[in-house]
């Protein structure tokens, strides 16, 4: 039996709401950006807290129990009430106020293209001093999961997130280029003879989010990586080639430790986007921060 309400319960309820709304664990994976084992663990924790079975899963498929259906209806009401509460509180005063939590990936935090963030902070300080901004850094998976689960009001990450309960707006693009290190056999090979056939003979590290854009490695087994700041270690080892953000590789190119492999051919644009959960869109302070970021990025 549920005897008190801890903030962690809200997270479990939101996971359950997503599972119920999308008809099962598999469909909810994309929305929540977590794997089935994590979802299953959260559902089990919620069942232990409320004291009854909320869904049946197995070979026969997924379905809510009668008690689970009633709980789902309560979570729908809870989502509406929370959104209304946030909106009502913010309407008490005409002055924008509150804390806006922004999640950001490590690589983007170091990008020279991210000038809209300090510009946004300056604009808030001057025009809306009662709005405070918290910035949290993490890997792409955790940042996007935090946005979908409500830990962040806004997130700045890649635009590969595919979820129904978020809005994604392009901010800028990062140029990704193929590189090899000084110790790699390709380092001294003339650019004019480098082609897909030659490059395909070497091991590569590929970003799991942009795999289909990383020619010629998109259709063969490769070492997976979640970000350029991880891939660069493998590329610098001399044992792998890989695509890296151009600004991250710049210092090692200047020192002669990295070489771009035909950057006129082997490159792609990786867009970075502003992710705003629908539940946060009703918060005026969040909306203002989002508007400033988009405006200052254009």
C-alpha cells in the first residue's frame, strides 16, 4: 500500500504512463529512451509500492490489469493537474521566475557554435533576473532520458531523439569529418587514392546515432561509440579511423597527430537541437529560455 508520496514515485508513474499509453514495453522504449530491462525494473518497483499487479506481460502480449487501467487513468489526470499547477503558479506573478534545468552533452558544451547559451544567460540576467538556469552535463543517452522523464526542462543534444512527448528544434550543425592518427597506415597515403574500397579495409569507430551517414562504414561491423569525445581516443590510438567533430579534432590536427581523410568527400552535418518536453512547454520561464536559444541561434 502506498503510504506517502516521494518524488521518485512520480518518475515511476511517468514510466508506467508511457508504457500504458503506447501499449507495451517495446513501444515505450523509444519514448523513454531506455531499454526494456530498465522499464521492467521501474514497473516492478511501482507494483511493489502500490501493492498490486498493474500489467501482464509475457508470451500472450501486454495488457493492463483492471487495477492497472484505473492507475493509468489516475496518471493521466495527474499529468494534467501538474501542468495546470505549474501554469497557475507562474501566473500568480507577471514577472518570469523559477528554475530552468538544461541538460547538455559534453561535446556540445565545448563547441564554439554554442554561443547562444552564454548570450541567453546574459539576456535573462538583464531582463528576467528572477529566472535561474541550471546546466547539467552528461552523455547523450542520459541527457535525452532526463528530458523525457522530466529531470530536465530543456536539453541540447543531437536531433536523433524520436519521441512523441517532446518538441525538437534545430539550433546549429556540427561538421563531422573522417580522421586517422599519425600511427595509422593511412596517415601517409596520398588523398587521391583514398576511396571506399581502401578505407573499408581498416577498422573504424562509429557514432551509434549517425551510423548510416558514416561512409563507408555504415554497412559493416564497427566499434560503436556514443560521442566524438569517446571516439577520439580510439582514433588517436592509431588502430581505428573514425568521424570526429571538426572543432574537437582541430588541436590534434594542428599538432600533427591527426589527419583529415579527404574532408571534401568524407564528412557530414550533425545537427544539434533544442529538446523541450511537452510538460515543460506550459512553464513561461522555460518557454522564454527556449525562445531566446532559438532566436540567438538563427
